[in-house]
C-alpha cells in the first residue's frame, strides 16, 4: 500500500511515517518509481510505534525493542542486555509516575465537572 493509505488506516500523518522511516522504525519497500510500498502488517506496527511514543518512550529505545515485539502486548526478547533491562526499568518507572499524574489530573477534572454540572 502507498503512504497515503497507511496514513489513513493508522490515522498517522504521512510526515510522521516518513519520520519513523528516518529513525529506522519502519522499512517500506521501494517501487521502481521510488514510491514507498508498505506491507499490510505495518498497520499494526505503526499503531505499536504510536502507542510507545504516546507512552513517552524515545525513538532510540523503541528502535531497540521494536524487533522483539510480536503482537501488541507480547514481547519476545530472550537476550536482553543489562543496559537494556536498566533502561526499560527506568522507562517503566517514568511511565508509572506519568500515569499517576494523569490519573490525579483526570480525577480533579471529573470532580470539577461534577460540581459545575450540579450548579447548572
């Protein structure tokens, strides 16, 4: 499929898809005319990349773990280095802190909405 179709299916701007390619996260085939040709499995891969980016992982870490990801939420990584384990532990702790903050902010907004709606 062409870049426009992948962008539409994943709701990801074509510019982002080109960036993912520059970062080594995607490797589309090239047609004779130079157009990118994306395999169907890359739809899920782009969604994985976006999810990891939205979780706050930098592309350098995503690039390291991406080859180990099978289906979403399934990771196959038999030969993890101590450095990789340390990095992932650090990122997990950072995500947990972010989740805690987001949850606290969401709860405050829900409470605010409840009060505002009761006064209306």
